[in-house]
C-alpha cells in the first residue's frame, strides 16, 4: 500500500465524518457555545479592518503640517548621494563535463 499525501484514505474520511457529526451535534445541543466565539472573532476582525478614530493613532493629517521641499533643496539631496560603482559581471566557465548527463534532468 503506497502512501501519497494527495489522496484521501479511509482513516482521514472516517475522522472528518466523525468530526462533522460531533460539530453538528454540539451546535444542536448548545448553539450559544459556537455563536459567542464567532461574534467575538468577527468583532476583532471588524476592528482590525475598520479601526475607530481613537485607535488609529496620529497618522491622520490633522495635527501635522506638510513641508514641501524646494527644487534647489531636492536637487542638492539627490546630488549628494554617492553613486554605486558599476561592476561588470563575467561568466566563469565550469570544468565539469556534461556529456554523459541528459540535457533535461
């Protein structure tokens, strides 16, 4: 018997079937135990996705003033940066003989 990870075997199907039966039985028996965690996790996700204004921090534009650089200042900052040295690449030939190996392996 070969074990491959992509195929379903009898044990995984049985386990999943029993898991689904247990979950359905628990929801029918006491639905409040599943509703509360779903509501709490949904609220956390909602606050993460759409945070209220007092949780956003000071990233808004209300308290900050925008400073615009003049063209002369921007040109100075660009010219002061050291340019990286361009190094030409060269190919180093390998010494291994590939005659006995197939082209695509």
